C-alpha cells in the first residue's frame, strides 16, 4: 500500500513537473543512456549536457568509441573530472565490440561486468533503454529512501546499503520502469535535495517519515569525518626556444590518470633560481587529500632528444600539436601562458 502510494504519487508528479527534455531522453538507446549515466555519476546535469552532446556527436555509436584512441576520449572528457570514468567507458566499448558484436548487452549480469558500471548504473541503463524493471540506488535515490523511511546510519556502510537496495526494489512498481527511474532521480535532484529539501512541494510528503519526525536535515547520516592531509608539489613548466612546453602522460591510475600534465616534484630545493618564474600557488581538493601546487616556469635552451622521443612525453604547443587529454588545471595554465603571449 505504502509502495503503491509512493510510486503512483511520484509518477503523477513526474508527468507534470519532471524533466522530459534532457538530451539523452531523446532517442534513449542503451549507448546514449550509458554515456549519460556515467557522466552523471559525479557531475551535475547542467555541466554534463554540453559534454554529452559533444561526446555523442564525436562518437555516435559504440564501435566509433571503441576505435578511438584514449587521448581522443580524454580530450572530450577534459574538464569533466573523474577521468577513470572516461577510460572505463572507452575500455567497456572495446569489450562490447569484441564480446557482444558492438551491441550493448541487455542482461544485467553482463552489464555489471563492464568496467565502470556498478549495479545502480546497470539498473538505470536497462530500465531507461530497455524498460526492464531494475531498481537503482544512486546518491539521489539513497537520499530519498533514507528520508522516506527514516533510515539511520551512513549509506556507505554495507548494512545500510543492503537495506536501501531492499527498499529500492520494494518501492519500484511493476510497470513504467523508465518513467519511474527518471522520476525518482528527478525527485532527489530537484525536490529532496541535499541541503534544502522542499518538502511542501514534495509529492510523497504524506508518507515521508523524516518529514513527520523533522529529520530531513539530519538524514541521510553523513560519512564519518576523517582529516585530509595536505600535500605540497611543484609543477615544472619547461619551456623551450621553439615556444613549446614539456608534458608527460601520467600513469593510468591515481589523480588525473592517463592525462597529460607537467612533471611534478615534491620540493624545489634542487631548482636553480635563474630562469625560473614562480606562479601563484593553486589549491586542489581530492577525495583523500588536499594538494597545494605551485607552477614554476623554467626556460630551457633546447629540446632534449631523449625527452622528445619518449612515447609518454611530448613537447607541446596548443597551436600545432596533436589533441591531448589535458588535466583541467594544466589546460587552464596553458591557455593562460599562450594567451598572455599572444596579447599585444
Ligand atoms: Fe524528501 Fe521532504 Fe519529500 Fe521527505 S517530504 S521525501 S524529506 S522532500
């Protein structure tokens, strides 16, 4: 009864107030839904829209993505963050081309095995693209369900997560999986928001236990706090007489994995003072630490052949070098350096 009230109220609300014109809702093929779901994993809808459009325009089908180079993929991902998502999307496209003839699988056990696709993303793709009844449990849905049933405990713990999966299944109706999936995601994104839930506009307020007990702000229980350490590093911007900058490709794991950036050192003691120019310190936040990064421009007299020939290193000039996947702060610094030079 409670589940029926929830799904019917939600669907009626979605019909009138939900978002129906997002680019991936038009022609919701498994590929388009998949790309959108991966981009939306840690990024807001408004930021994702232009990236999604550029991505599917450039790679309209799974085989075109599978045949692209990692640099082409990361170039289109540049600025969106969490680059492992882009690398996994690329790897998964290659696996689908190889194991499923380029056709996105329609069985949840196959979908879950693809890199970068967890149970919730797999459910979201199959519900929206294939109208399968597969529950989802992304961050928005976790928040809605925690509040709806006043579930205590951080949702990252396995015991709470298990409970939430049970609820996600229980509340999902037997019909209209696509509309229901979009509706519950919309409710979390637009009404039952993280810091200011709009309960008076909520279609399920009558049955929401958090609203009844005034627990909306308290729930979901936040992640237990851990102090993040601060690391210091120096980005060496080597510039040669041909007006090129030295970049190297980072290892595929770790921050900005697989992207191109300046060499980094953890201290500046061995750097000579001549021909160096210190730029303003930058502050970056990662999930496990803060990074204070000081860029230093270093003029070098000529190209080093060993550096030039290395496959994971390049002398780069944005005007004539090939397209590279650049870490966002690197891209900003390069734009700044080359823009300043071209100013009169
Ligand atoms: Fe969220 Fe408030 Fe709706 Fe409950 S009533 S689901 S807390 S918006």
